[in-house]
C-alpha cells in the first residue's frame, strides 16, 4: 500500500504471480520477471482467468457523484477523463482528537451530550480508508492488456568494480576445482531425465551416455525409445545465447563424420527462429514433423542425419539447487506448428493455424494434433528480425473455453467478441513493409516456438 493507483510495481521474482495479481487488483501497473518458464506460465494463466472488483474512479462521473455524497459537499462541475492516476473514491471515518474537541467553537457550557456529539462531528477531520474503495457492483473487471516477453539467456561479461563486485556464488563456482562444468551438468541431468515431448510416457531414455571428444558433439550414447534402440549424439548449445542454423549444420556434419550416429539431439535454451530452415539442401533433416525413426537409416545412406531440436528448461541453470526440484520437463521436444499463410483479396494476408505435429519418441512417429494443446498464438504482421511485436493474438485450447470463461467471470460474454479471439484463422492484414511476418505459438506447458515467413 506504499504506492498510488497508476504507479509501476517491479517484482524480479515472479513465482506464482501474486505481486502482479495484487497490483492488477489495486490499479497499479506491473512488471514481473522470472527465469522459470513454469512460473511465468502459471502467472499468465492466473492473470488471464482472474476477475476483480471494479472500483469507482475519482476522475469519473460516477466517482464524482459518490465523492459528493460521501463527503457531504457538492463538487463543482468539471470534465472527467477516467484517469486512474487520480485514485479511487474511498470510504472514510472521522478522526476525533482531544485537540479538535478543545478547539471546537460550537461547544459551550450547558450543552446536552447529543448537542456536543453533533458539534464534534461537524468539525472533525476525515481519514480515508485506502484499503476500502467503493465498488461498482454492476461491473466485472478482468486483467488489462499485458504481454509476455522473453530474452535469450545472457550474462554480464565484466563488472565495473572488478573481482570484488562479482557475486559470491559465481566466485565460488569459478574457484572450486571439483565443481561440474555446464556441459557436465547438462549431460548428468540428461542421463536421468531423458528427452520427452510433454507426455510422461513418451520419452527417450539413455542406456549409456559417454563424453565425445568433438567440437560440437559432446556426447554419444545408446538411446532407447519403446522397442527401438539407436545411437544418439548430443550437441549442447551455448549456456548464454541461442542456437543458430550454422551451429546445427556444423554439428550435423560432425555427426555424419563420426559414422555411427543415427540421431543427433541439439539441446538449447533458445533456438534462432530460422533454425528449422536447415533442411535437405544443407545435408540435414531437422525433425519437426516430417518423419520418424524408421527413416533414419535410409536418410543416412543419402548422406544426411536426423536432427531433433530439444529445448532445455532454464531451471538447469540452477546448478546444485536443481537436485531439490526433481527431473520435471527438463528436456522437451515441442511439436512444430502447422501454419498456412495465404493471400486474401490480393493485397491482404491471412494466417491459419492448422494444428501441431507432436513427436512420439516411443514409436518414432509424428502425430498430427489439433489446436487443443495450444494455449495461444500471436502474429507480428511486420517482423523486423529484431523484436517480436504482438499485433494479433488468438486463444485456442481444448474443451469449451467459452463456457469456462463465463463460469470464471460469472457473467455473460459477447459471443461475437469472443469468436474474434477464439480462432485458428487470423483476421486479414496488410502485406508487411519489411517483407516478412512472424508467428509465435505457445502450448499449455509454456513452451513456445516462432516461425518466420517471407512474404513476396
């Protein structure tokens, strides 16, 4: 309560999103940060499904009328703009002190107790109850517009104050000779957790995983998936940065030179949007929904290797603290969204999300799913290759989201307004001036993938 309506609240440790939730409830702007995609997914879901009381704004017609009634004074006419920075209309109580009674000019000798009380009330000051604003019972308020932004993992290369200003944990990690390296930590957790596609039963486990003296391929092991057994190479992307198409090409060429690798798993915290563009002409087949393990042998005979893009959970950066959290979804294959971009009325573009291809490691097959496992998808209709700006946003999901929204809000929802958001086909938009658009898809687990399309 040390802030005013309209102020900005920063929470660098999001967790379950309580700070953002409370800030939204009390009319504060907010920014919340977390390194865990699970925490951000929970906070996003919590905010999207929340409903709040609608407090009367002081800078509104209803608020001015309520203020006049509560204070007992008629406010002069003035234009209103519904600016939240003017605050709410609050309940109030009288603040009576001995000083105000002693200095009260209406109290004279011989007055009755009732007359004295009335004189005290006429001259007593009022205290506003800032935790009890007046509500408009006829309005249901939901969370205002917000965005979820992501940054590639990064680090500070140097501190201005030198060695003495480095965090103690970083100094200890760099000086401990027995401390595991980043690659050793990843491989250790990969042996335990395996690779999965989001479903517990669909997982690649490792019977063995040994270090490999390669520039890009750090380990080679025997992978088991259902009834299939094959040699799996592991290429680990940078600890702070993204995996580029060039990294995937070089890792695949090294795997081909090794001679006995059937499947190359490229592990990364974040992939370049163009990573899935590494295809046949590069001598590599990226597994995003075209085929399964059954075609690996045939493709290797043609001088190609199957590549599986695996996203690492940022919780792996916790180091030793990760032992307390369990395996979880540390290494996950997020299916490739099936997106169709087509022309509408010659000068406009329409994007359709057909579904998502989910890779099943136990059978080596790719199953096509509908949009039931996609939480939302967004479009940047004029992508500049530097930042993703949300210009269109649509919500899908399984079940009956319209009925769930009505139940959560306990109100009637405009079906036409909801239909414009609950869609797998975008509204038409103009051709991009930059010549490209970007589509970002987020599933129920908080995993996200972005695809860039060139528009001629």
